[in-house]
C-alpha cells in the first residue's frame, strides 16, 4: 500500500492517477474524502489531517511507502514531522518527499534542460 498526501492537489492528483493506472494499491489522503473524485478501484480515499495524529496513524496502517506532498505554509514543518512520526510508528519502509519550494526561473539551483 502506498499512501499519498496532498492527493487532491495539482501534483498529487497525477501521482494518484499514475500509481492507480499501474495497478498499485493506493491510499489517497484528503481532509474531505467525500468530495474526492474517484479514480480507480485500487484507490482508497481516506480522511486525514496533518494536525490530527490519530488520523495519520490510521492512514499509515498497512502502508509500506509514503509519498509526502505538502503545501508551503507556516505549519509545514510540523505537519511533515507528524506524518513521518506516524509512518515510522507504523513501520513504513520508504518515504519520498516531493517539494517544489524555490523552484522557478530565478531559483539558486537549476536542473539541466
């Protein structure tokens, strides 16, 4: 099971769709699962909130991997730390952090084109 945070965001929706298309079991996290758009039968939409440790713990049950996508905001670090703590407690083996902070034409580091 792969848990995706930010599953309804600009990037997360594509990550969920791509993993679902590959036939992988996906648990897509959102604060409002009732309003999430169904993708495929192998995608489970789960309500979770970074500020709610119990919801994160429940979301991590049975997960082996996490894709951590969080928006930039004042609580970002605390939210990421809470998610990582929940994943470690659930014995998740891999966490991939996706970040676009600082990306852009004037960014101090650039990828080759």
